C-alpha cells in the first residue's frame, strides 16, 4: 500500500473530515483529493545533458521553488547515472517545499536502492532518519515507512517499531503496519497484535492484513477473537487474513460461518479463502472455482443490481476481469507507430510485473493516453483490478471508464475506501448507465466510510439532473437530529461532510422542489451546513431563494454571509426572480 497522501486523500490522525495535519506548515484546510499531481516524464534525446549540467539544472529548478519546477527537477533523475541519480534524489528531498514532490522522491529513493543494492544501507539510513524525525510532514514520514517496507531490509525494523509507538499521526502508523507486513519478520508479531486494539479501524484493518501476510500461527487466537466485532469492511479483511491459516480446522470452521454472513463483502472473502484452500489441496478444483461444500454467497446487493447489468451478476474481486476486447485492441495497436507500440508494450509490462507499486501506478497513469481498446486490454491482461496495492487499483479505474458493470463491482466490493471512491468518480464518466446509478445509490446509503459517501453524493448530483431516483436519495439523506446533521451508520463529524456535499449536489441539480428543504437546512446549528446551503441557493432561481438568502446575509458566521451575498447577487443577475 502506498503512503497516505500520494494518490490518496489526506486526513488527520483523528480521521476528522476537513482537516489536513502538516508538521512543517501547521496548516489545516479543506480535504481535497490529490490525483497524481506529480508526473514522471521520460527523458527524450533533446533532454540528454552532461552529468554536471543536469545537476546545475536541477539546482536551478529547485531554487525556483514552485511545484512545477520541483517536478521537473525530479524528472531529471531519469537522465542521470546511478551516482548522480542518488545525488539528485537527495537534493530534491532536502530542498523541496512541496510535500508531494518530496514524498515522491522519498519513495523513488527506495526504488533506487532496489536497483542498486550496493547503496541499500545508505538509503535505509536516510529513510529511517526521515521516518523518525518530527521535522518532516506526515506524508514524507509515511513515504519513508513505505520505502522501508519495499526494501524489506531487516535493519529497518527498530525504526519502524519506534515510529509506530511514538508517531502521533495514524497515517504514519498505517504505513508502518503495511511495511511490517512486507518485512515478513516474526519480530513484528507483538506490535501487530497490539495494533488490533487500536480505536482507529483503518489501523486494525492494516494490522489484520499484515498478520495474514506474516502467516505466523500464533496470531490465530488474536484474529479469531475479532470475529463478529468489526465493521463490514474490516471484517472482510479479517476473512482474507484467516485464509492464510486454512490448514487449521478451527479457522476453516470460522470461515464457513463467515461465508453465511449477512454482509456480502465478508461472504465473498470467506468463500474465496475456502476455495483457495481447497484448490491448494486439489488443484483440479481450480477449473470449477467452487465446490458443493462451499456455502452460497449472500447476494443481497448483487440481486439489487443484476436486473440492469449486462450480465447476470457483477464479478467478484476473484473473477473481476474485463470483457475481452482483443480484436479492437489489435486493430488499434496496428495503427500506431513502431515507437508508440514499443511504449505501449513497455507500459503493459510495468503494469503487470512492476516490482514496486509506484512503478505499476505510474504505468497506469501513462496508459491513459492510449485508445480505449488498448487501455482495457492492458488492465485485463495485467489483472490490475486484483493488484494488492490500493493505489494501483485506483489508478487503473480511469482506463476502464466504459465498463460500468466492472466499476460497479469495484464500488461495492473493493476493501479500500479510496479505491471505492475512485470507482464512484469513474462511474460518472460512464454517463447515466443504470448499473452506475444503482451502485452509487447503494454505496451512498450503505458504505461504512464517509469519503465513499461523499464521492457518491457528488456523483448523484450529476445523475439527479435527469434521474428522479438520484434526486430523491439526496433529498431524503438531509435530515437533522437535535439540529445536527445525522446520517445512518456514520459519526456526527463524518455525517456532516456527507450532508454538506449532498446540499451542494442539490444546488447543482437546480430542482426548485429542494427549496423548502434548503430552507430547513439554512436554520441548522452547523455553520458549515448553512454555508453550503447559501451557496446552493444561488443555483435555484426563485423568489423564495432570495427570501432565505436575505436572512442568511445576517448570519453570525462571516463565511455564511459571504456566500449568501454572492448567491443573492447571482440570482439578481439572472433576473428570474
């Protein structure tokens, strides 16, 4: 798993939406998705320069100090010899003021060490220093932990152990737990068991995953104690981890019980674990993929969707593959120049066989420039939707934006909230396909993570322009409990984030029927709700909107007043009320 922050969303250690905790700048701002803002570029013939000239150019770019100039400096690494490559990476890491650029350089340092084993000890020391120092932002510390995990160097264990117990940011702790899973060292067992008692569900989930990767049977009693005590997504990870211990009869018994769970995600994971165990004992069963003794999966969500899908059921993660588009891909491939064909082949190899997730994710990003058939063929042949890295799975979703059935399956079945959120966004690009609308409604109403519900709220705003079902779901989600936003299954701070985006989406739809509801929301005790309401009313051209806004311009919160003034001016300019 990649470090938290690059290709994912930043959240504070308390998991509160709307906060971004940074050590260096100590700024907090609105949560926003960072979509691969650092792009690595191949050096062309015109870019080939002498070693010293490359260093001078990198220093010049770093002195400019913008994110774009720092990105260009980082791209020069590809043009340097191993000795200068290391020098350049350290230069960027030391001088960068952009957290994403610096974190990317930190992960690239681990990549460099894998290619140049003689530098491993030096690179491990640098990564350990960055992980342990309060001087660096949480994104850099997380990146350092990720890099140490990729290197699987035994000497990094103590630094990882200290970071888990001493660092106060859960994002860093998460990266540490993932790294310890990669190390496969039994020394990590006590720490991973301690992490099972965390009050942060993502840390519990990551610890469960790492214990499954470690495969030490002494973890079994601790894992079994968690059965029936976790939320649905973490419970799915528990079933997957128990799949590493199916040679133990007690584990098999528990997995069979989990396969009858009312939670479809748990059912699928438990069934997959049981099937894998049977295939390991009898490879001939791999042809059928199921056995008569395996409990039937609960298809509650699938039954809801299958009426409108192009196939009877959306594929589970075990068989999540794209319809073969081989003929179309061959034709598109033959129309390309030899150089472009060579580039495509290389990217497909990196996506399938890249040893570091950064390499696979970057390949997915660069494949976006190719025709549709070739993009889908690359994802299908690489099996990228089943990649162990959430960042890679999220990166390839844009490559299959014409496959709503598969995207709906990812939205409803992937264990990682960032991947599910990305699937929701990718479904919007498909247009108002029935499968996408229904899957988004299910996710909005049932997903256990607020960031997925936020993405679903935004997507429903797009669908609701022409789809009354999406509009009704948004409208019904806006309820108050004792004057505070309330959403079933979410804590108050998370519910607030979801409801704020639902309000914005209602404004985008422009349905005047929403005005009475927004009038109610304008009286909320939450300033953020009143602020979003003031902004949304600016898109509802009606005299009643002006009446509500006239009250909000007297609000005690300055931001609410500013938005109300702007919306009132917009309505008056429209001239329709």
